[in-house]
């Protein structure tokens, strides 16, 4: 007998909760619509032209040297021709030089790290997609994409290691040159 008022009370709370939630959803939808109308532009859209402005990006791949270039292998013997070191122009290594050198290296590392994280997210998504599919043909396509993404992830991890080593080398060179530590921050 005592449970009947309890049941009616719970039913009333559930009904009232549903009404209150519907009202708050409508209010939220109204606020979101007002916010979207107030926004003038969707934000900055980056294109390939924007990315070309930054010269610090490494080339996608190194082309093979022409057969007559120094360092190219002789087709008859297979031996490589000696490579002469290019003459470096002497430039003044002042504060601006060291700051630019270290900031470019750190920016490249940051971009590569962000790309590495994005690739890991893609791999996680492809893995979940693979297990969510029933069709073997679709699973094969997803698995191929995942394998390619894993290879790219490995390459990016190697690039990150190389870039960290390059930053360490810049810091060592600066220390040997007597550069104040503040120039490398």
C-alpha cells in the first residue's frame, strides 16, 4: 500500500523531467540558431597556396641525381663518383640567424608532431571501421587504408626523431659557438 504513492511520485518526476528537458532543448536550439546568425564567417580556410608561404617544409622526396652528376653511380662499375662538398657562403651568425634556425626547426617539429597525432587518430578510426563492417570486400579496403596509414605513422615517427636530433645538434653547435642561451628560446 505504501508503494503506490512512491510509484506515482516517481512517475510524476519522470514526466516533469521529460517536459523540462524538452523545454531546455528548444531553448538551446534557439540560442544556437542566434549564435549562427551572429557569426559572419566560418573562420579561416587554409588552402595549398597558404601552405606554400612557409619555406621550412621539407621536400616530399629527393629526386635521383642525374647519371653524370657527382655522387651518381657509374653504370658500368656500380661505384659512386666522389662528391665534392659544396662551398658554403660565409654568413654572419648573429642573434637573428640563431633565432630563425631554432624557430624553424621547432616549427617543423610541431607540424610533424601534429601530423603524427592526426595519423594516429585516422588509424584508430580505420580500426574501429574495420571491426564494424561485415562485408569482406569493404573490410579489405579499410584494412589496406589502415596498413598505409600505419606505414605513414612509422615514417612520421622517424621524422620526429630526426627533427629532435637536429634541434639538439643546433643547440650543441650554438653552445660550441658561444651563443647565449637566450638566443635559442
